[in-house]
C-alpha cells in the first residue's frame, strides 16, 4: 500500500461524474449580484447558494467591509489568542450574545471551526457525543477531534435518542447531544421541542447548530430553538456567518460558564488566524439588518413556499417540508446530471449532490432560495424544472 493508494478510492467515487463530462467544480466566472452569475459563459440565476437573506451585495455590508479594510488592513495575521483579537471581534461577540439573550458569545474563523472547537473542547475521552446520524461533516470531524465516544441516533428520532440515553445510565451527565436546526441536504427541521424534552429528562447537555436556521426561523430570526420555544433548554448554540449573514465565520453563544474556558481549551480557536477586519465589519452590519428587517425573512419564506409548491405540483420528489433548502430527489446519477446540466443550459444553477454526501445514498438537486430572489426569478427556476420534467422518470410516477 503506498501513501497515495487512498486517492484511487476517491477517484473511483468521482468517476461516474467524470464519465458524464463533469470534471471539476463549477466556476463562477463573474458574480453579478446575490442571485445572478456567469457560469460557462452563460448568465444564470443562482439557486444553489446559502445566501438566505441575499446580503452579499448589501450596500451597508459592503461599505462596512470597505471601511474596515481601509482602516484596519486586510488581515489580522494572528490567532485570537495572540495578536488577532481586535475590539471589533469582541464587539461582534457581545452583539451576538445580546441578540440571543446569552451571557457569552464567541467568534470563530468559520462555522466548521466553530463546531470543531466547541465539540472538542466540551468533550474528551470518557465523555459521550450523541449526534443525529445525518449530522454535517463539521460535527463528525469535531467528534473525532474530541476523542469522546461517538454514538449516533436515528435522524430526527427523539425516541431513538431517548433509548440511547437510557442505555448510558449515569453517563448521561457526561453526554453532549448535537443536532441541527435545519438539515442542509433535505431542508427538514429537527423536532427540537421533543429533543429538548428528552435532554431534560436524562440530564444531558444539548448543542444546536443553527447554521441554516439563523435569520431563517423564529420570530426574531434566532433560529429553531427560538421558533420551538426551547431556548432555555439549549445549552450551546453554534452558527455560521457564511449563510444568512453573507460572509464567512462562525460563532457560539451560551449561558454556560464553561464558555470562559473555551478560548483556553479549544485548539481550533487557538491555532488558527482570526477573521479579517472586513469580515467582522460586514457581519456586524448584516446582523443589524437581520434584526431590523424581518420582512427579509418573510420574503425568503414566500419564495421558499412558492418554489416548493411549484416543484411539488410538477411531480418532483422533494424533501419532507417546505424550507429555503428545496431538495429535489432523483433516482440515479444519470438523471441527476441530465437535470443539473439542463438547468444550467436553461439559466439556473442549483447544487448537484451525489453520494456519499447525501443522507440516503440517493442523488439530489439541492436548490436554495434567497430573500434576494424576485418572484420572477423563482418563477424562472420553476420553469427550468418544468422544461426538464421528462428527464426525471420518478417525477412522472410520484
Ligand atoms: N454546520 C452546518 C450544518 C453546515 O451546513 C455548515 C456549512 N455547510 C457548517 C456548519 C460550516 O459552516 P462554514 O461554511 O461557516 O464553515
């Protein structure tokens, strides 16, 4: 076995795509707005980003980022632990904590790092991480880094979670349950009220990753815990700036005093450079907009409902509930690629997701809608699918 043999496996998994003419990642040749770009020389509507509130081109965010880069430079060139904590990082932490009504807030360089940092600092050998089986890769990687025992429970199944907690006996006090607000592939919400009830019954800790639900769910946009009315039962909320806030970065908010030790204990916080001043500035501006303009959330949901209904009406097999992530399930890779390429030619970009990234081993066309989409763009996305309906056998029989 050579060092490089493992790449043969990766290449083999990619081969079906290569054989069908998909050789590399899609390149955005030109980004025109939060919802339009040029791909393969074609002007397309972007329906495969995580730009839920459409803030990437917001003038206030752009102005804040521009001012920060002029005043504070392009990068911090250091860790939060050393020279990389500027007063703006701390202000954003305080603003996030206030927004969530929490005592503590921490900012990380990405959402991926936030999960790595929190899971690996909160748990270690001898502890238990009880995670939803469909968890994001950053949760799985955080589990590995922690060295804790990893136990998966069936996706969105509180009874299965309860069963596993019961088996743990006294170890529940050393157990961290991890779930997500909205799951990124199928767009389904966690049954958080039930999960919080189970958590309380067994005395474990609960961390919720609100990456796809911040700015999307809840009367104030705080996410699923707010929508479900269980914020008091959630010990740690993790999230990202790379979706509804239109930048890059991650955070954790909590009332748990353990937060005072995380900066000293979390290697992914300590051993990486902190976010650039421009990122922190645009994120602070975006958070203000998220708070001040609930109409963006309403528009996002109107767009989500409209696309979901249109695709459902066309007979496509979709994720279980309307959501800003509209997952179109396709039976096999040939149909998925034909549909994806056809949409691109029509002028619509969506994400093509193939195993092993999909939860059930099938293929997905993962659409995501934005408050930035106009009703005409949503109509156009739906029309793109309608024009390709015959490509997907499943749609005819659904
Ligand atoms: N958690 C979840 C549930 C995600 O979907 C993602 C990104 N897709 C992340 C964390 C990582 O976020 P980031 O892009 O900020 O690293």
